[in-house]
C-alpha cells in the first residue's frame, strides 16, 4: 500500500469521518449514522443561504478581490477593530497554518489536549513543539502560582498555541487567567495564538478582541464554520495588530478564499435572527444535556462550547468500548485517540437538537449497559 494511503482501520484525524471507524470495528460501510462527532450548529446553515448561493453562481466567473476589502470591513465592524487588523482565511485551519508560518523554524509550545492542526501546522513549518499539559478534571491552567510555573515551562518557545474554548475539552480559560497569561508571555517575548473557533458559543463579554490594542503579541483565530454550519465552504479570519496581519499576508496564497465565501461574510454577520435562535437553542440544550449526561453516570467536563467531553465511570478502557457500542446503535461519536493526555480514554459528543440529544442519551444508556455486562469487545 502507498504510504500516502491510510490503512482501512486508521483513526481519523477529525470528526465527521465515519468510514475508517466502521472499517475498524467491522461494520458495514453503509451503516446509517447520526453524527455527533463534528461540532456544528444543528440550526444551520441559515435558511436563506441556498437561494443566495444560486443567485451568485455567475460570480464564479471572476477573481475575488485580492484584498477582500468588503469582507474585512464587515468583520472589522462586527469585532470593533480596524480592517488592517483583519486577515480573511480559508477556514480557521488556514489561520492556524499562517500563524505557524509567521514563526517558521522557531520553537513553539501547545496547551494540550488541543486541536490536532496546531501540531500539524507547526510540523509543516518546521517549528519544534513541546506540549504543556492541561490536567483533568478541569483541563485549565490555574491562577498563580501554577500559571507562572506553566509559563516558566515554555523554555525557549517563541509562540504558544491554545484554544479558547478548547477543543476537545470544551473548557474556557477565565479572563483573569488569560490576562495574566498575556502579561507573562509578553514579558518573555512569546506570541500567544488563541484559537477562538468556538467563541460564538460563549457570552460576548468573554471575547478577547478588546485586548488586541493592549497586547501586540496576541493573535486571535476565528471561524464561521461552527456557528453557521459551513464546513464545506471554508471561512475564517485572523485578528492581530496591523503589523502582524501584514506580515502574515506574505505567507498566504493569492485568492485563498473563494469569491462566494468572501461575499458571504457580510450577510452572515448581519443575520441577527439566526444568532438569536442559536442562542435560545444553546441556552436551553447545553445545561439540559450536561445534566442528562451526568445522570447517566458519565464523568462530564463542564462545557462552555457546543460539545461535551465525557468518560465512562469505570475509566478509559470502558470509555473506549463505548465508541463501537454507539456505532452499532447508529451514532458516530468523536474518538480521542491522538489527543495528548486523552489517548482514547474519553469521548467527545456534539450538542444537537432536543430530539437528537434525548435519542443520544438513550443510546448511551444502552451502550453503557452493554459495556457494564462485558459484551463489548
């Protein structure tokens, strides 16, 4: 087999990839599944989007504005920054890779467990990486003196990557801790890259955007994929001081964001009705699902995003057996193989509609009973 072709039983790198897991556990490739492995808003995409795209099909015959001026202006107005502080990107992933490119060849650190693309981006640009562990049960750096010890552990790292809310833990480092972390990294001359792909699922007061003026070493990464359910369109952006944004631009290919995606930014950000409906769903379903998962006996990390990290009360081995048990019941959960510090001993479950959440809990109860009886290999 070619080294570029993964084996049929490989662990997929991201959510939404059913085929490798079905093959690994000997299930038919056409097994019908409900997907709770990808963290997407069940209310989206917005209802007006298909008609909007159809009306703009002719736009595919022209090149995008290389500066994406209109999209950047819309983001700037939405975030309360200047257009010079905005770089439009092909999804949040490109923003991660551009941040790594800006520090190519220099040592980096990553708060882990974290999104796999941080390490992949660093490897692509020759950044030697050290992991800084976030320890269960809260997976968050504590206030001083532990935070100072964590920063001291950076060693020679010139850039630190982290998620807020973090993926896969769904935890949110508190603002006072973030402020101290920014002060400590500034004193060390270490850039702090904060991936805020899930920040829309948190109160607006938690956004770090106002601190861009105070901390010039801060880079914020955003995604429109999660909130608007647009994983196939690829749309994100990077926020930083104007000089850093300009420097990042030297590493971005021309026209990396397509015309339709760029034109879509302004109407997406203007859709207040979609925002209101999503926030109502989130306010009702997140606490209800948190309680329901706990009532099943699962160990649940308190979530500040649209997903949950859970563990069977009997530990890692029992949790690993839940994955195939759920697959056989028609549910695709997110494994945690490859996440540093988790190593398959947890499952990540996306928050869905009320009906789907209830059905998932029923499937989890049956799967847990199967595991408890020792019936799952």
